[in-house]
C-alpha cells in the first residue's frame, strides 16, 4: 500500500479504537447458489432461471423500450467479486453488457471500476472495455479482445480490489492491474464502499465500431446471462476505513496471492502483448507532448 494511504488507514484505525468501534468491521464471504440472496433485480425485462440444484441464472434483456439491471445487496470496501457471464450472441452491435463497482452517492466524488462488453455484428469480436474512476475522475480506459467467443459459454470475470491494487481477471487470468500510487498523487479508491451493478443497455451512439454500426432492433430482445456470483469483502458499518486493516480477509486481500506473483506478471504481459487493443497510457494523440496521466509513468 502507498505510505500516505497506509498512514491514513492507520489514523482511521486508531481513531476507531479510540471510539471503540472496531466491532464495526465485518468480513463477508458469499458465493454461488441463489443469485437473489445477494443481488436485487432492479429494473427492466429480466428472467430468473432456477437450476434443479438450486442455483440461479439471471437473464438481463434489452428490448426497444429499455434495458435491465441488478445490483448487489451489499456494498463492500475492498472485495473480490467473481461472476460468470454469457454474452448476447449473434448480432449484438450497439448493446453493452456491463458489470461495475460504484460508490454510494453520499460522497462528493465517485469511485468506479468498470467492465463493459461492447457488442458487435455477427462474427466480429466483442471488445472488453475497462475503466477506473477514482476521486471523481475516470479516463483510464484499456480495451481488450477476448481469446474466446464469450457468447458460446459462461466465462468468469473478476474484480479484485484491495488497498494496494485493482486487478481484473478473465477466467482467472490477470489482464489488468491498477496500482495504488496515492503517494505519488494518483487517486485510488480507498475511502468509499462500492456496490456491484450488472446492466444491459443500448449504446449504439458509440459502442460498436465507434458508433457507425447501430442496434438492429429486429433482433430484439437481446439477452445476457449471469450466474455464480461470488463476493468476498469487507462490509463496512460505522467507520469504514478499518476494512483495509482486516487480517482475516483471505487472500483476495493480498493481490499477490490471487495468482502467484511471477505467473501474474506473465499473464499481465501476455494480455498486454496479445489481447490489449487500446491503452490510454499510450494514446499520444489524446495526451500530446508526453502529457500522460501520472500513473502511466509509474511501475
Ligand atoms: C425461480 O425461483 C424464484 C424464487 O426462488 C421465483 O421467484 C421464480 O419465479 C422462479 N423462476 C422460475 C422460472 O421458476
Ligand atoms: C480529488 O478531488 C478533489 C476535488 O475535485 C481535488 O481538489 C483533489 O485535488 C483530488 N485529489 C487528487 C489526489 O487528485
Ligand atoms: C467489431 O468488429 C470490428 C471489425 O472486426 C472491429 O474493428 C471492432 O473493434 C469490433 N468491436 C467493436 C466494439 O466495434
């Protein structure tokens, strides 16, 4: 963890002790099974499919009228979230299937971790668009091509968020890491709990081939399926900051333990070499004269 953030957490921890609120800390682990135990289906055309073994699959649809969405019942301050998704098949151009963590509204500046799957015309590849907002500002887009057809079967997409880093994994392969460089003045989400949302929406003004290809509504409704939602994290109540100090949180808490350190480096390098199609940190048209965001020059 960045020293400044660590110092802040320590201060918060001390003040928590002083006010006898250490009991506010709780670590929760929940997984698999009944999606509706952990997720609220919020709006739009949705389906709830029940397996014979009690597992549930949520189908989010998009029709001419509206998209649809769900949200986790719990908000977390640092978490590992895994969910299996099968994306809209066929001509999915214009559709965007999204899972994202977003902070609660009571704070002034918002934090957000986004995975957006941009649909495409039949036979053309999806784009996995990722972005990270911290202290209210985003603009940290990195995009990937997947190495499989994400519409044929379920694949596992994961966000690991701890006080050192944010890690994005696909089928347990690390593809993106965003480190906490708070000490160098780069904002990082460390103060605000976030909730997971899943949404299917229409974004044909920009999503597919830069907005040139529009949604073919004759194919509607479009449906993406979600199952096996698993979340492990700190569920804050009272003083949120003590979450970063939880020694019992398991190995999601230590990003290095998610995947062996050497293996993780290899995975990240391979994702960058083979699957990355856009990185804001190398977009010199967007950041002329070397004016890249600070984190781009940090390890
Ligand atoms: C699945 O189970 C939930 C609650 O357990 C119920 O509300 C829903 O109607 C069921 N869906 C089907 C398709 O049986
Ligand atoms: C966070 O946002 C506030 C308000 O927009 C700004 O004044 C501050 O400089 C930002 N902090 C960092 C580290 O970017
Ligand atoms: C869709 O397919 C085209 C052609 O292969 C590709 O250029 C584009 O990046 C793909 N993805 C999106 C979201 O447009």
